[in-house]
C-alpha cells in the first residue's frame, strides 16, 4: 500500500459517516481516543445516501441513547411520537391495534427525517477536538497485519489504526477486505418513500398495512404530514414511480384505504430495492462491523437503524470498559470477542423477527391469509403479546449498552 510511511496513527478508524458511523464517532467523543472518521460524500451533497429524505422511526432505546449523547433536545422538536399502531391485512378481515398509553409509555417510537438526524450529528462532530474528520474522502483499501490495519484514503494521507470499524453500509468494502462473508437475500421488493399531506394532519397513529406485494407504512411526521414507505414488486414500483402526482395519490389511497385520511399532496419520491444482507461474523482481526455493514434489514418493522445504533453504543461501552482497565489497544482480541458476544442475541433476534414478518405476510399460499388474520385478531386480544411487541422499541434481547440505559461514558 502506498503512502504507509506517512500514515496518520489513530486508535479507531471509522469507515462511513452515515447514521451509524457518525453516531459512533459522537459516542466515542468522551473517551479521549484518537479517532478518524472517513465519509465518502460531502455533508451538503443532495446525494448523501444515509441522510436523505427517508424517515426513520426511532425506538425508545434509541431515544435514550440520543439523550445520553446530548442530541435528543435538538432532535425532539422535529420528531413525531407514534402513540398508536394500526396493523391490517389488505382485502382481509384481520387487524390489530396497539396503544402506547396502555403500555405505560409515551410513544412506541419517534418519527424523524434522516436529514435532520444527519444535521444534528454533523454539527456535533465538528465540535469533537480529537476527531480527525475526512469528508469527503473514501477508503479505497484496507490491509491488516499484526497489531494494526493500514487504510488507503483517497484523497489524503493513509491511516494506521488499531481498530477499523466498518460503518460503510450494506456493500461494505471493509467487510470484503477483511475476508468476512455475507449472506444476501433479495426480497424482490422495492420501497417507495415519500412525504404526503392529507386533509387532516396525522394524529400520532402509524398505519402498517400488509398487501400481497409487500407492506405499506404511513407514519406521522412532526409538521402534520405523513411519511409513506410503500413496498412493491420491482415492475410495479417502476410503474408507480413514473405516475404523475395525482395518479400516485389515487393509487396510494386505494392501497392504504381511507383510514389515514384523504391524501392531497406528495413530495419527492425515492426508491430503495430491498435485500437482507447479513455478515456471517461481525468481527475479524482488528475489525468490527456495525450498522448496515453487519446487517441490512427490510424496513417493515423499522428496526435497521435502531439495531445499528445499539451496535455503536455497545462498541463504545466495550471500549470504555477496556480503557477503564488500563488497556490501550482498541483492536485487541478481547475487545472484538466481547463486542461479538454482547451483540449476538439482539442481532439474531431482530433479524429473524424482521425477516419472519416479511415472509409471513408475503406468503400467498391457500389458508395462510386466514391463519394470519386469526393471528392478528388473537394478537389484538392478547395483552401479553402486545406487551412483548412494545418492548422491542427498547431493544430485542441481551444486555443493553450503558448509553441506552441513560448512562454517559464520560462519567
Ligand atoms: C425505506 C427505508 C426505511 C427505513 N426505515 C427505518 C426505520 O423506520 N427505522 C430504522 O431503525 N431503520 C430504518 N431503515 C434502515 C436504516 O435506514 C439503515 O439501517 C441505516 O441507514 C444504516 O445506517 P449505516 O450508517 O449503517 O449505513 P448507511 O446509511 O448505508 O451509510 C453508510 C455510509 O458509508 C459511506 N461509505 C460507504 N463506503 C465508503 C468508503 N469506502 N469510504 C468512505 N465512506 C464510505 C456512505 O457514503 C454512507 O454515508 C430504513 C431503510 C430503508 C431503505
């Protein structure tokens, strides 16, 4: 690798400054480590892939992490609480309702635009004295040997890092460079995302409607508009993307029914092909995978970022404990093992739950629809099942990182 003699030395190099990588850099702020964050796209670029017009439903565990990081006060005014969830099966009789108040919580989650989260994260990154921010710059190659990894960065000096964090998304270069395999399953679905205005503003209800093509989510936004994630088969998605606004609104109205009100206006539409990408392992020598680099999920249950943030919060926790024991080497084998062990059950649980939901509601075999509807009705009648589901917003299983329990890492 060229330029290695002049490489900048860091404890942790984070590759990818999307939602998860940027959150990790903020979480590591109080630890006094030399951290470099390399992000390929400039912050103001319209094409920034992580901080785009998508809306993300932040669970209660995520809200707690952002509170611990001192970011929630900035985000809260632009976050719409989900106070109730309405689940239905298009063209069938089954439905279920969940009320946050019945579970003693203010909301199941908070819907916010990715761009808003991105702006808050980047504003904070600019204030971190020990962070070497390389943006826009791309990591072009990674080589690991013994006690460090060398990263070729274009443009700029190479980095020599004790620990490399792959936060570079589902097509992770770091994952491939470290020899970690991934299982990729194409769902044969495309999510069309748009903001829509209805005759009445949203009332805090999130609608999840399952159709033979895939789920449609209609989420409340802080300004009274609605965030729509409409999943379709690829050819149908192409057709709907090409519709003019009026025809799109009419088609959406038909797919969602009138429950969420009469749709009047739609903003820009974006399309995301959906795959399950799951790394076979989350660690390799000197390397940790977080966020979509570790697992890219279907958005049906709104879990991808929430899970990825718990990866970041757990890694920060493990490193804080490691430093607390007087150790310095952030890429030591015990750090990697501890991280992988603490993330296993949450990661497996959320991935299986999300994938299972896509397949259960996508199964068109005779008899499945009726069984599903009975399941939804039973679910609607069962406080225990509802309580179990409402707990997912706190994290799925395993030990919650300190940041998700409201404990700062600098204290
Ligand atoms: C339609 C849709 C709706 C969703 N809704 C929700 C939701 O409601 N709730 C939820 O929790 N999740 C949701 N998700 C999932 C969530 O968006 C992702 O989990 C999240 O974006 C993952 O963030 P990330 O930082 O891991 O990866 P990414 O967002 O993919 O970011 C990776 C970053 O790495 C950079 N990068 C890549 N390669 C390099 C390189 N070589 N060098 C430097 N930089 C590089 C990229 O520029 C990018 O900024 C949704 C996803 C979709 C598609």
